[in-house]
C-alpha cells in the first residue's frame, strides 16, 4: 500500500512515511527491494526442529485415544530415547489438531 501510494504520486519519503506512520528508512528499504525485484514479505524466522515425530504421534493418538500427556511423553521416550517436556508434547499435539477435550463418555 505504501509503495503503491509512493509510485502513484510524487511525494517524498518523509511525507509518505508520515502518512502511513512508518519510518523513512522502511519506505526507502521497501522501494529499493521492489526495484531490485526482491520479495517484500518478511523472511521466515529460523526455529528449532520439532523433537516429536508427528506421524508417530498421530499413530499413538489413534491407538491410545485417552492417554495423558505424561503417558505420551513416556511412550515417546521409550520409542526414541529422547526426552521432551510437557510443553513440547502439548505443542506437537496441537500441531496435529488434537485439543485438550476428551471424548464424551
């Protein structure tokens, strides 16, 4: 939007930055990237590789629907030898679409 405005009108970086409430350096950087043909999307941030294999976890959930987090952690450690925290297992379950809600009895 900022670049479309700047290209459609003859304005200064300062006026454009003030209008959109961004820094002049940002306007300059975005315009430079666009002219160079680079992507304007922010770069993907690096992160740690997940310790829990999601395919294994899907199979474990299918076979043990009512298992608790600590049970899944113990099963993962027995299968892989890796220790994971409760938070790591919770995030892995969330990644495959499993919520805290258990089935109705």
